[in-house]
C-alpha cells in the first residue's frame, strides 16, 4: 500500500488547511476512497486542493512545517 495526501486550501473544501492521508494501492484507488467520504462538488474535480504521493508530499512546506513542529513538542 502507498500513502496519498489530499490537501486543503483556505475555504470551500471539507477542511480549512491540513490534509487527509489515504492508504491505497494506487492513485485511482486513493481518489475513489477519498470521494467516498468527500464527494466532488463539481463532477470530475476532487474536493481538495492537491493530491501528493508520499515522496512528493515530504518535499512540501506543509509537511516540513508540521514535521518541525511535531519534533519540537
């Protein structure tokens, strides 16, 4: 299984900021699982800002900021 990260923006999505982690064998399965809980508002467009695999998510400022915060507490 791989981990995919569905991130959120500042408004109009299920959450404000942050992300949801989905474990799935591939991108398509991850998107299907995400949609089961957070249906598209516009058909064909995921109800989130971005989707990353684990390798790419760990390169984001969002991950680095959270990781630094969690290491210091």
